[in-house]
């Protein structure tokens, strides 16, 4: 489980089949078997050195996330797993990506940035105004909503310390919708009469 509060930004140093090696600025050593979110996607550390760690990303996960097209040298948001009892300044983030969205617009508005993100209509029930969403692992609040897009406001601090500062129109991003909304939707579906 994660919170959507990005701790550091790392770099993809090597890709060998399913194995992705990420360099990072953390001071502490990663432990084998621990979970880390790479731009919102939950992965497991299988190797670690003082300044890098390696994870395996299976084809299924690559096909459902931006990691299907990520290149060596690209930057990724990093968050280590949440500790029980710590403050959660974001929201409950599982690290299970729902879909890949697209940045439709990016605009500076005073002292913050406004991003419009396109998503598929099939997930429209999971997107609500003032609700939570994780974009590339960053916990954000939806400020405006259309049929197949939503907007988020990103303060300068978040823009500077995550990969948002490097994103542009047309770039793809990992989207994870609020887990609470998913359970509510599932409960609603189970209560609906079965026409079969």
C-alpha cells in the first residue's frame, strides 16, 4: 500500500527483458522483497546496490502501464511502501494501475499548473469531481471533470519534485482511480438485477 506522496525521482538505468534497474538518491539501502512504486506501479525489489535497485515487470504489467514503452534514461517517481501508523498525506494507493491516460493540456495558472488528462469512458464511474486519483503515483484531487477527461491542479512544489515538470502534451501517464470508488461500484453491480 502507498500514499501517493512521491519521495524521490529515479532514473531507468537498464532494461534487460523483464528486469528494470533504477538508480535513486535514497540514502538507505533497499531490501530484497520490499515493495516500491515506480510512477505509481507496485513492484518488488529483487536486487539492490547502494544507489540502484532492480525489479521485474512482467509483460502483463508492461502492457497495462507506461512501462511498455519506457526507455533507458527516463525518470520515474519513487515511493516506498507506507508504514502502518505513519501520517497519510495523500490517499490509499494500491499501485495497481487501472489504465494509461494521456496529457491533453498543460497550463500555468498563477502559482500552480493545470493538467487535463484524457481517460477511457469505461472508467467514468470511478472519476468524481473533488475525488482522488493517482497520476504516475502522485496523489491528486480532481478539480474539473468532462466525459472522458479530468483536470488536476498541481502546486509548484509537486511540479518541481516529481516527473510532472518533465511532462508535456501527448505524454502518457499511469492512472489509478480511488480504491473506495471501485468497491462502491462493485457493490452496486452485485446489487443490480441479473437479466441473464
